C-alpha cells in the first residue's frame, strides 16, 4: 500500500507541474494578446471614441495624400501622351489636361 501511495503522490506532483506549466503558458498568451488594454478601453468609452476618431482622421488624411499622388501621376502621364501628338487621343488628352489645369488655377472653363 505504501508503494501505491508514493506512486499516486508522484503522479499528483507531475499533474500539478503540468497544470502549472499550462497555466503559465496561458498567462503568457493572455499577456501577449494585450487583453488588459482591450478591457480597459471597453471600460472607458470616451477614450475608445477618441482613439477611433484619431484613427479615422489619419486614414482620411492618408487617403487624400494618396489620391493627390495618384492624380498627379495620372496627370503627368496624360501630359506626356499629349505631347506625343497622337492623332485622336492627343487632342482628347490635351483638352482634358487643359481643363484640369484651368480648374487648378481656379478659373472657370
């Protein structure tokens, strides 16, 4: 009987050790997921709203800047095509570039 109790005690210790290792891994995973910061944000709705507002403003400004670069590149390509004096496309592109330049200068077409 004494032998069985020792085996059970060793088995219980091993199980406790495995359980403790597992709990430490879960705690580390929760820390990596930053769950505490998320719960804090949920408990402070104004802080969450402010952060989302700032993210929205940053995305809007980024979109405007990106569109400006894209439009500038397209305008540059159209000007280059307009200078090639292609028969039909050149006149259309030249008119389009002229309209855009007039709008940029703030004049009426």
